[in-house]
C-alpha cells in the first residue's frame, strides 16, 4: 500500500495476453500489462528550451460493452487556441506542479473525471509541438463505471474510442507536406482523421503501452493548421 491507498490491480499477476483478449476486456490484466511496459520503456524527456510545459491524460476507460477505450475530446469553438481541434484532456503544467498532477487536474476540470494518483500507469515520451509546448502524456486507468461531465466552456464533445481502432492495418497514416521534411501522422477515428500531437501520442500508446515495442514518435509532424 502507498500513501494513496492500495493499488487497484496486482502488479505481480501474469500479463501475457493474446491481442484479441487484451483489446476486448477492460480489467486488471490489461492495466498491469500497460504499466509493466511503461515501466520498462526508456522514456524520452524533451528539454523545454524556452517552451511551455503541458501534460495530457491518456485516459483508459470502458464503454457500455466493457471494451477498453481511451478518451478523446473536441475542444470548444470559443477557445482562443486550437479551437475545435481533437485533443486529449490536458493543459499547461502550473508552477510547482508535476506533469501527473497537471494531467489529473485537467482531466477533472475538462470532463469531470476525478482519478486518484495511484491509478496512473506511467508516462509516454514527451512530444514537442510547433506551437511552443512540450507535452508529457500521462497514462491513467479510470474506473470501469467512469461518468463523464464535460465542461462546455472547454469541451465541445468527448468520445470513448476503442483501443482496437489503433490496431487497424491503416494505422498510422503518414503523408508528406511541402512545408516539412517530417511525415505528418494521422489516425482515422470518430469519422475523421485525428492528427499529431494526439495521433502521435495514442500511436505510441499502442506501440509501447499495449505491445512493449520501443517506438519513438517525436519525429512525426503536425499539420500546418496546428502550428499556431
């Protein structure tokens, strides 16, 4: 037991699952598998070098069929930055705040979901954005019965996207643009294409968290509309 109470899943349990089982059952086996893979990952920490620090919550929840999902939001149209874009719950890391604390705070503020610190599974690589941020993705395991209450001032919509969407053969979609030598990454979901940084982060969730593959994503480009 730690200061935040007992861990909600047994880290000593076997976590060998075939892919079909892993993606169809929201439970402690999947949580332990992802936590173990993140613990063994050589995480990339990107220096700020004058950029602002942000954190996002890569939040794992169940849908009505108990299928593992992650939360995807669409930013409200009234926001001053990146209005209407697809995103993970998150925002700036305040002075004296850790990325984990910032991600959990933003998760509660944006979608009304409060998660204890002992349900954090680990962190993915930092992702530097064109708009002057370094994003730390914090992987969070929510309650199976998680209830969402989006703040309309910040969030226009919130979706539970099944993890098996990330397993399709067309993931990731890469394309070239004249403005950059780096490939632009996107993933088809919720009836559209979601781009980096969100696409890069959830792709690494698949590669590192779900499969334990040492995959970097900081070289993937954002579309030009997201550079501002």
